[in-house]
């Protein structure tokens, strides 16, 4: 089976948006997961935005992605966690 070509040229700056309930330091949770998969200097920017009623929080982490495997690992860990509603 032939592997699919990557859409990205690694390393590349990659914005990852994670949406979850705005409770229990959701931003800190997202950053803790990201730090398991990245080096400290790879995280370039972190921003957050609450929903209109403050029930949800969107955390966007822009980081230097090193490989498809790294992206897959981050998506997998965040997507299966009960605190996460969506990963974009």
C-alpha cells in the first residue's frame, strides 16, 4: 500500500483550535496536552475566545508542527477526551 503524500511541508506553523466547556481551566488543560507532544519553543501563540454565553471556550494554539505523526497524536489525544467538544 502506498502512503499518501502530506499536504504540509514540515516543519510548518500550524494553528490548532480546541473547543470545550469553559470550566476547570480548559486553556491549561489544552496546553498540558500540547506540551506532551511539542517542545516548549514550538508553541508560538495561544489565544482564546469564549462563546457568546461563556459556556464554551475556544483555545487556538499555533505551534511548529514537525510531522504528520505528531499532528495525528495531538488530534487523537484531544478528540477522545471528554472535556473536548471539537478539534479543528
